[in-house]
């Protein structure tokens, strides 16, 4: 079912810049903290992410964790910037959080995406996910990736399915119901 064999690219210690038609995916900057923290305090944002806001301090820790993935693993998350405004609007990327979850997804690149509610429904998630999957196809020896999504988060489930992710399990994580989806190695759809 899940091939647990991340082959990182250790030479990468920071996020490379990726550009799409409307977005710039880049490494985090200290000035992203204000928007990142505001996003994580918005009930429309966190309702599918544990149901609780996080503090400014915890927001900063998450930025540092996401940046640290690049140094330790050779992959990680990008800050998503809207080209038309130059503003930080979210995060997208790969991680291996060694989650305490059954079935285990440790060792498989886990893609994730979160965007500020003010840009929901604009197609930015699809655009950003397409760009990072293309990057992953070039950099991971295994093409299999996974994602976990709250079972009620229909928009994110649709984005995942667009890219060939298929449900492999329904379980709980931190007492919340989630769906584990995998994108098989042979999936070549980029939405």
C-alpha cells in the first residue's frame, strides 16, 4: 500500500523558488509571521486543522519547523505569495512529520496545503499543488506521496482527487477524523 522510502535531496537546504501564473512559492521570511499567525487565528481556516487557533509563538515555531525540513530532509514547505499583491497567502509542500498515526505514513513524502480563507475558491490550491508535485516528481526517487485531510474538508479532498490521490484509510489523528490518501507512483496526472 504505502512505500516507506523517502529519498531526500540533502543538497537542498532551502526552498527553491517556484513560479506559477499567479503565485510565487518561496522560502519563508520573518515578515511572513504576521500573515501566517493571522491565518491560524481565523476560525474559517483552522476548523479543519484541529479546530483551535494557534498562538503567534506557535505560528513562529511552525514556520521554523517548515524551514528546518529543507535543512534536514532536502524538501519541505514553501511560503505561497500572491503575485498580484505580493502578500503571503499560505503554505504548500512536503514533509515527514513522523506522525503517530495508523496506518503509518512515516517515510512517505506527505504533501500539504493551507491557504488564507480570503483566497479560497480561486484555484490557488490547485495551482500550488501542481507546482510542488512537479518539483517532487523531479526530486524524489519514489513518486508515491500521501496526504491527510479532515474527512469534512470537501474542497481539499477535491483538490487531492484532481491529482490522483485515492483514499487508503479513514482513521483519527489527534482525536480528529481524517482521511489518508495516497498518490500511486504511476499517477502522472498534474491536475
